[in-house]
């Protein structure tokens, strides 16, 4: 048997484009969704809505598109650092170690800034909704 027949159990085959996180972690997300059911996941909206399906995160297609654009913007910022971190995850020199650490710190910084931004905008949207 070749490598293609090896069970990759919760891993991504090297010959395939990875599936979305929603598919990759479906059982884990089903056990602990990362959004509030019935509240739009777009931080600029946060409108309450009646979900047609348990996995529905957005109140409308416009909010889904807007949030996808935001995800693309932030992943573009972190993409090179993610790649560099993986390329040098087993550093052989001090320079590789320093570059890997800088990439890891940058990704964490981007994640923190993005999460803070989303929380702030969501709080403002909820406050506007309450008024």
C-alpha cells in the first residue's frame, strides 16, 4: 500500500486542498459552536434572526459576504507569517529560530487585534440594537 491509502484521521492529505474549517472540525463545532445561535455572526450586524438550520451563522447573504471579505483581509495579513512559521518549525539555526518566533508572535498579534476588533464592533452593534 502506498501513502495514499494511509488513514489520515482528522488530518489533511498532502495531495488535496484542505477543506474548510467548518467541515474539518464539524463534530467539535457541533459540540461547541463558536457563535450564538440566532444572532448574526457578522460583528457589524449581530441582528437576532430565526435560523433555518442549526449551523446558520448569518442573518442574510449580505452579512455572510461582508464577513467573508473580513476573513480574507485578516488571513491575507497573517498568511505569510503562517507559512514562515511552518517552514521553520524545526529550526536548525538561531536565525531560523528567531524568524519562526517572530512569525508566531505576529500571528498571535494579528489574532488578538482581530478578536478585539470583532468584540468591540459586536458590542456596538448589540448596543445599537438595544436602543
